[in-house]
């Protein structure tokens, strides 16, 4: 099935959960300087995941089963003014 992650299409097997996408995003971006700095300072990457225009709490990741055509966005916190 095709899922959009930050506007790019990816293939996932049927029955995949949002937790699988979260795992892949975190693995792919673990060496990003911003992500590394957040983990070093706080112990966590602070990534936020949005599933079909709804912010999802981490305790929901496993319970959301993906469907063909779903859209997932992720973002990290930014500071500044």
C-alpha cells in the first residue's frame, strides 16, 4: 500500500502501524545534527507525528493501522523568534 510521508510516497505492507513509520523516521534521522543535539540534551528526539491532519500522541502509534492513501507528516521542534 502507498503512504505519503512528508509528501513522499512510500510502500508499506498491509497491516503496518504508524509505529513502523515512526521507527523508520527515527532510524533515518538519528544522525541528523538537530536530532542528535536534542537527544544529547534531553534524552529524546521530540519528533511530532501527524496522521491525516491529526497530531498523534506516542501512546497511539501502535494502535493506528495504516491504510492505502494515508498521509503522515513529521516535524521536530524549532526555537527562535
